[in-house]
């Protein structure tokens, strides 16, 4: 505890994993053999009841699914197929967030995350045959750093809105087969959530929407996207 105004909570976890893969011919090979440490940290401090700061450090490990890791091929049509990748490794994500909360509703935050051995599914054209292959690949490093703001608005009685704005810098680095990858991108995302009370608490309508500016995903340049619900 930090007196009566806040607290610090921290922990650390160690993990050793040893995994082997047995092929159809009975041959065994090492799949994963790693030792990892996962620290966590959380700080909450209230300068006044209307001004609070929160900070957190988290670490997570992600394991690929069986089908992403298995040695198999599944044909979509004569020219495209899905392949598993037995060389796929788990990924580790470390994330740091610092948020300033004002009047219990306005939030301004800084965030950073680093994803080691990040894996994602990509489409790659084969050089020795007329075929397009969907396959999961590891990327050595995927990082994102940015700023975030949440602003709730109640300008009209019975109409509640919440805006979330985010701007960030992306960097992905690694190699996929013989292709070297080192890409950066500045992007952003904006979303809004609206709740409308039509008949008091008996009937309500919700209108949500978001816009995502162009981002990168491995070999891909993903164009802008939007959604309204």
C-alpha cells in the first residue's frame, strides 16, 4: 500500500516448456524448448478523488493452434491451399500502459507493446508452381507505441456518447522465407459508442462505429477499414 492513496502490486512467473512433435513415420523432433519469465506490475495512485494515475506492465505468451503448427495441406481450389507450419514458435508480448483518469470519466493514456516472435497468417505465392498458399509465419518483432484518449459526452438528455481516439506508431521486423521484412507505419483509430433512451429505461437504441486508418501486417499493407453497427 502507498498510504491511503494507492497501492503497488507486482508478481513474477517462470515457465519451462519442452515439446516434441511426432511425424507420421514415427520420427520425433523438438518443437519448442524454452524458459521464459513473465513479470507483472500495477500501480494506482489517487492525488485527489478527481485525479488518479494508473500504470501497468503485463506479459503474456501466445501459443499457435494445432492446425497452424501441424504438417498438413488443405486445398481450397486447384490453385490455392492452406498449409501448416511445424516450425512455428510461440510468441511473447510485453505491454506497458500509463493512464491518467480525471473526474472518474476522462482518460488520457500512453501505451507501448513489444511482440517477440509474433505470428500471423499470410498469403504467399509459390515460385516453383502455380499456387497461392495461406500459412502462419513468425515475425521476429512487432512493436506499437501510441497515445489514447477516452471522452464521454452527455450533451442531450437521454443521449450518451463515448469517443475513443488512438494514434500509434508501428514497426515490424523479421524475415519470411527468403523475404526480409522491416516496415514502419503511423496510424490511428477512432470509435464512438452512442446510447439513446427512447422510452426511458424501457426502450433503448445503440449506435456504434469505428474507423481504422491503414496499418501493416507482415507482408501486407492493410487499407483503411470502417464499421457501423
